[in-house]
C-alpha cells in the first residue's frame, strides 16, 4: 500500500471494520528556540508540531473508518546534547503494540547547514540522522526548514556535493507562498493532497537558505523548472526561488521547506523578532507581514492538508 492510499470502503466493509488504536511516537529534535513572544503563545518548536499533528490525526481518523491514530511527542534538546536512546528506536521486527520511537522530526532553526564545519552540534546531529537512516529502516525521518536542509546534506548528498545547501541568492521567502507540487508526490497522498487545485500548495515560509543540486544556481529559475533528485528520492515541489521545496523517500523520509506547524500569528511573531536582527526596513517588514496575512477568517494556507499528508506518511504501510 502506498503512503496515504487506503482500500475502498463500502457500507458492508465499514460495518465489519474493527477500530485499532495505534500510538505513533515521534521524537522531535528541537534545534533552536522560538522567539519569546512565540514561545509565550505556542511553546517550544516541538509543541507546535505536537498540536499540528494531533489535530491532523483527528482528521485522519474521521476520514478513514477503522483508524484510531494517536500522536505522542517527546522533545529533545539537541543543542544540549539530548538525543533519543538508540535502544528505544523501533526495529523492523518490533510489534506495533510495543512502545518505541516510530519517527524522528528535526525542527526549523536559524543556523545555516553550510556552517556545519564550524558547528560541532550540527555534525553530531547529521551523524545521528545517518545512523538512524542506515540502521533503523522502521523509523521514519522528517524535517522542516532547517531540518529539511540538514536531511538534504546528510542523507541525499552522495558525498560529492551534488546535493547541497546554500544561501539563496534570489532573496527570502517569507509568508504564504505557492508550491507547485510534483504529481508523483500528490499521487502518494491523495487523501491529503488530491483536492488541491492544480496540485498547488499554499504554505507559510520563513527562510533564506535552500537545498540545491549541481547546475541549478544560475539566474532566476522559471516556475516550470523541474529539479530531480537521485532515485528513489522525490522532489515534492518547487517555487521560483526554491526549486526543492521538500524531499520524499517512500516509506522512509519526508521533509518540507515551509512551516505547516505555524499559523499566521506564529509567523507574525517570527517576522517581528527577526526584523531588527536581519536589518529589515519598516517597508520590508510591512511587505512580509502582508504576505503572512492573518487567520481571523480562517486559515489562508494549506498547512492542514500538508499536516494530514504527514500523518498519512507516518501511518502508511
């Protein structure tokens, strides 16, 4: 069964479906702390993901009769050297009923992955991810923003620098941007993404770095530019400034550049915190805040759809 695909249920099969409760335990690796105002309202980054994915699990259960997926999150302070014990990671032969860590999620953060040679903690994190990917195939790996970029460096790059992270020469993506999704990625998660018009995902962003492949840095990339990754990796989608908006390794890894875990209020806090640090003028800050928008009349992005895709990925067989 592909991630996110479910057998067709008829009234007769629904009546015979037995609800099976399954708790998916995610180790969220906090690599940075949020702005103070964001922490006051939303907590640590790991808490943002807990809320988003638990809400998505509720929607998943409502859409898939017989499912009772629960999301449990344990935070880890990576800067403080706090990592999950390898003994607690799920192994291929571990029964689903036995409590183990099912997934690793690396949060966003301010550092650039291209600074890894100067950041021992980042080197340790990259080695940890490589070990999990190599030795624990039953554990799924996820990353957002910085986490997405570190996955590109640690897991996708062959060592020859063919996949790398750079500071984007075309500027930042802040606020809601539209990602043109790869059809193969949409087809892997039809329950979550199949309804998006023209396969386009609107998602909040806050980044100035990007994952790239060799030969893809010159000039402004057209909206139709297709950037491929080494098989079986799939580039989930692109924008003109950032041609690799996420990476999908079926059954193993899912990363995304955008922030499905943050609402407009959270993104506004990010903008206000970083504006003086990044030297933004009042006009630039105003432009970015306008791009972020607000949620007074409901969400203006498709973050809930992507969060549902993440739960489908976690629950997939």
